C-alpha cells in the first residue's frame, strides 16, 4: 500500500472508468463536497457520490475522505486529480475540434506577411482570433515585396499581406505605411546644413532588401545609389544602417524606437523624406475561406481602420 493505495493488477483497469466519473470526481474536488458538486454540474448528490465510489472501487484506491462538512482529497486523490484534469481537458479539446470540423472551421491558418507590414498588427490580430478558435494552428510565412503574392498563387498560403495587388485575385487595401530615409547620426549625409536632394544620395551606399520571390522579382523605392548592399531582412538593413554602413528607406513602425532614442536619424530630404507604401490583403477565392480566416480578416480590418 502506497499513501492509501492498495496494490491491484494494472491490466484492464483504465478502460473500466469513464470520463463522466472523472468529471464528477473533479467537481467534488473543486467544490469541496458532494452537495456543492451537485449544484456545480447539475446532477443529483447521490449520482455524484455513486460515481466517485465506483471510481474508488474500480481503481482500488481511496480518492477522498470526509471531514466534517467538507471532502478532502487523499494524496492519491490529488495525484489522480492532476492526471484526470489533463484527460478531461484533452477530451474537451477533441470535442471542440470535432465540432469545428463539423461546422467547417479550419484547423490551420497560413498567412504570408511582408516584412515591412507592422508586425504588431499581425500578432495582436492573431492573438484575438485564437481566443475564439483556440485549436487553430498558425503558420506565418515572412516575405519581402512580391514573395507573399507568389506563395498565394502557388496555393501555399490562405492569405497574403503584400505591397502589390494581384490580377484576377481579390485585393483589399489594408493600410499605408510610411518609409523614412535614415542614416546613423554622424553619417556623411548628415554633415551638411542644406536640404539634401535625391541626387546627393547617389554617391553613398544604400542598403536594400532582396525580393523573396523565386520567380519574377519587384524593385520598390528609390534605388539610385551607385553602390548598394542587398540583404534578405529588414532588420539586417536596419542593423547595417545603425552601424553607419549606409542609408536606407525603412518602415516607420520598425524604426520608431531607434528614431526616438537617436540611434537613427532622418535624412534632411525635405518633402522627399518619406514615401508611403500601400499594403493589400490578397486572397484567391472568398467562398473557400473558413470562419477563422474570415475572423482574422475582420479583426485586421478593424485594427487598421
């Protein structure tokens, strides 16, 4: 006997208990008594008492004892409760999954998101969606320029957030993001008191981000510098610019903090210091979008209004 448990054969035991019996036991443990548990799960006190007694008899262990008006778990009961709670949670998730499949709720949402799109918007939107669809698996594909649309056309994602529209597809304008021409304080481009012209940038190194598409690629923004370094990620571009290795046009949400603390500084280009890029939510067939995908789209619209 270990902590009140009697030694019994382990074969052919687990299948003799039911989820309903474990649910009754969990209710007793949570409420602290049989009468209280009856009100909690809307069952009679006698049916709950019988379910717990049946568990103890089947398993050959003492799960709880009554002291005064309250029911207390034995050490074995506490261990069983932890395991039973896990099993009951998994059973609830299975039932929820089956209900979702019956109603056409997708189990996975795959989205291609351009690096320059405000990532906080995506994260906050996804977090809100999974609060409602808690079994939904999320697959984020991070892309640059035409990469998101390429994945959409290949059928590898459900939605694409891209700076380009797609012919013969549905393209919904989401928001406009300002890109700012910046360099590190102390860079040669900051060493003049006059307003810079775009021609002044030609003799300085520009850091640009490579299109992630494997097929036809797009160029975007001012690319007039005679010397360019091309990288795969916006954060790499930001890091190189922060080290004084060149200038770049970077999305304002990405560099907001770096501007605020003086790590980066706007170039004095006058009216040309910013350019705005419109982002689109692209998808192929609205009728094939599941409830969770539609919920993501609706939440994203709301957050970008």
